[in-house]
């Protein structure tokens, strides 16, 4: 159902990922890039829950809001079955509770990189990407 095999999990959240948020051109095809930015958002949300408990409450609430929007978009645009979303997240290792995996290295850097971004740029990037329904894909993510 998705257009690419899963990317290497840590490569997805490289420091270059922030450039995607701030420099992403409008997608040519509705749904293109949704899985890419969604995966970044999901990992940032996970890092907040596991590694930054009680810190940055406004930032974490905003990221959680983005994550629910990506959940809704992906579910709605893949036939409405939440199992498709669950399978996607499992395939990206988003269900990991391994603090070494989530709280160190590239995943941990993703949290800090997103936190350092301008709120309006993040909001605009998510709004633009989710503005038109279409089959979610990674697009030309990384």
C-alpha cells in the first residue's frame, strides 16, 4: 500500500530532517511526503514521552497534535482501517520502548531539531502537507 519499503529507522531522523520541514516545496501529488514527515513527527513524539518526561509541555502537546493529524490522514487515505496505520508504525519501529534507541543518537537529535524550529514553520509545513487528501507516500523524503 505504501510506495517505498521502510527506510532505515535511524536515517529517517537524521539532522537533515529539519531541512525537510523548513525547505519542503508544496507536494506535487496529494499525499506525497506524508509518511516521511509523519515518521519524523512520530519519533519526536516518542522521544518526548520516553526521554523528556515533564519537559517542554507546549512543544510536546503541539507534536502530539501533529501526530494525531497524521494518524487521521493516513487512516482516512488508506481505506479507513486503523490496522493499516498500526502496521505502518510497527514497520517503522515506532512502537519501540528501547530508551537507548529512542533517547540517543539520531532519534534524540530529531527531538532537539524539531524543538528548535520556528513554530509557524512547523505549523505551515504540517498544514500544507495535510491540506489535500491522497494516498500517503514517502515522496522524495531523504
